[in-house]
């Protein structure tokens, strides 16, 4: 590495900000040069064995030891490294925004794949924002304008199962935004509040998230207007959060309002419109208005299938929600195949350990349990419990829920076996009684027959 000229050494130090795979355009963004020049540099470094090409990730990688040495080269002072780190974070935020747009289309699979390939880079980007004040100072505005509206609404990082910005990071970003005077600062603060709320809700803390969603909605309504797409998304977010809190009476007028605005402003086939239809269906189901809820679920499923594709995570969610609606009405034979379909598709698209996949396993177990098929439900409850312990932790509410459900299922199974045994015992006693009676009555019958005249 010391044999390289000073300029190349500096570029090596700049590229050391990538902890994992990076493409030629990624390198160009961090180096502040053209893609052609970045490609020439990478070819030279590859020839020296200083970078390798990872065919699986379809990008270049720097060995950890070489990366460590490159970052310590004397040509790179702390300012250069911080500027490179900020450029790296800006690149990752742009990528997240691009994946989010892809996710809202039939190309969602590519978005999930790209996000998974960059999981290590994403984790590093979020770490730098928290640990390096200069990076946060240079990148907070882009995070608020590009990442917050997307991560908070499209769930691409959640669905891909890769690191997301933490609640602490959103709070720091919001603090930066509040220091900015004027409408721009308030709008940025609203975006960060929405991101923080989404982070809380995805982690199961809906009660804490609902206040932040209201805060974001109030600011966006005032600064952007009631018909701005970001304002409409805030209405949708608030409605969905209230649904999750079982506050259906409060959620229903908000759901109707969100749906009306989505249809008017975004169009009937927009992904946000489909979300608003689903939110309204959840609200109606929560109030036992099953007929209307079922119609809305079917409408959301049909639109999602058409607009996003049959295997899009939102389409699978519509299948799952329709199954829950049918199950709630005792229509188990209609619900069960849909639960099985949702489980199969989520395993395929999201992976076997994604929280939504685990939820599908749990839902299928509950459907079987409701039918009294405890022997079939118990292993599924056990599978869901094991996965939730591993993925969510032993104290997570979902883990506790699965454990309690398994206990109840096993108790019901024991009771069912006990009842079956009692019934079998009574049947055997009845048969024994018949045998005994036949033994006592048989000689008398033979005697009467023999006494008849020839």
C-alpha cells in the first residue's frame, strides 16, 4: 500500500469507510469523482490485490485488515475521513430512498434484495450518524427529507429484515431540525417525529408512537396543507396506529378521511390508497362490522394484487387480514387455506425468521386451535414460540403471547384426550354390558326354542 502514490493512498483511505461491498457508482459518490474514474481506480486496486470482487454481492470489498491500514494512512486527516464518512452516509440514504420507491411497485423483490446486500453498510451508516457528530451535522437534513418519509411509510428496511435507524437517532435528528428556523425546520422535525413513531410502532410500542404521529400530522397539515401526500401519509399512519391500539371508534373517522383524500389526490390505484382501505377494514372488523370489513379486505386484496403483484408483502398482508376476518366469524374452513397461503408466501418472500412470517405461523395455529384441532395446532404454536424467543427475545409481548397460547392449547389437548378416553371407557362398558346380558339371556332363548313341538 505504501508503494501507491499519495493521491491513490488518499482514495484508499476514503474508500475504507465501506465496511462491506460497494459498486463503482458507490465509490464515485464517496470520492466525489466520475464513475469512469472510480472504475479505473478500482481496477488498479484490484490489480494490486487491495480490493476483491464479491460476485455474490456484485461489488468490491476491502479486507478488514487492509481497510484498517487504509484508514490509518497518514495522508488522511480526520477532516478527510469525516467528509468521506458523511459522503458514505448520504449515499446510503439515497439508496434507501430509491429502494423505498422500488418497494412500492412490482419490483419490490429487487428492493428487498438490494437492502439485504447492504445490511452491513446500513448498520455502519446508522452508527456513524450516532457516533460522529460531524457526520450527523452534515447529513441530518438529507435524512429528514429523504429517509424519514420513506422508511416511516414503505417499510422496506423492516420487510428486508435489515438494520433500521434507532429511536435515539430519530430523536437526535429531530433535535437538529428544531434548531432550524422557519417552515423548513418544522417540516423536517415532522418527518423525524414520524420516523421515531414508526420505529416505536414496529417495535410494538404503539402507545408511545401515536403522540408523535399526531405531532407530525399537525405540523404537516399547517405547513404543507391537508392535501399534500406527506400529510395524507401522516393521516394513514395515525389511523393504522389507532387500529393497532384497538381504539377503533377514534380511528374510524380518520380512516374514512384518509381514504377519501387518497382517492381524490393520489388515485384509486395508489399504494397509499390500498393502505387506507386496509386500515378502514381493520377498524370495521374491530367493531364487529364483519360484512363491510370483508368487502374492504377483498377490495384491498384485489387492488394490491393488480398494482403491486401477487407476492408483494402488502398483498400477503391483505390475504392474512382477510383470513383473520373470516376466522373471527367462525368461518374456519375458508380462513385456514388463506392462513396457509400467507405463511407460505411470507416464508418465500421475507424468510423463515421474519416477524411477519412468525405471525403467520401463529395465526395458522390459532385457526386450528379454534377448530379444536389441538394436536395440529400445538407444534405450530411451539414453532412460533421458539422463533419469537430467538428473533424478538424472551420478554417481548409477542413471545409471551405465544407461550400463553401454547399452554392453553396443551391444556385443551389434555382435556380433549381425557374426554375421549372417558367416552371410550363408557363405550367399552356399554359393550361389556351387552355381552353380559347376552350371556344371561342366551340359555333362556335356547330353552324356549327347544320346547316347541316338532
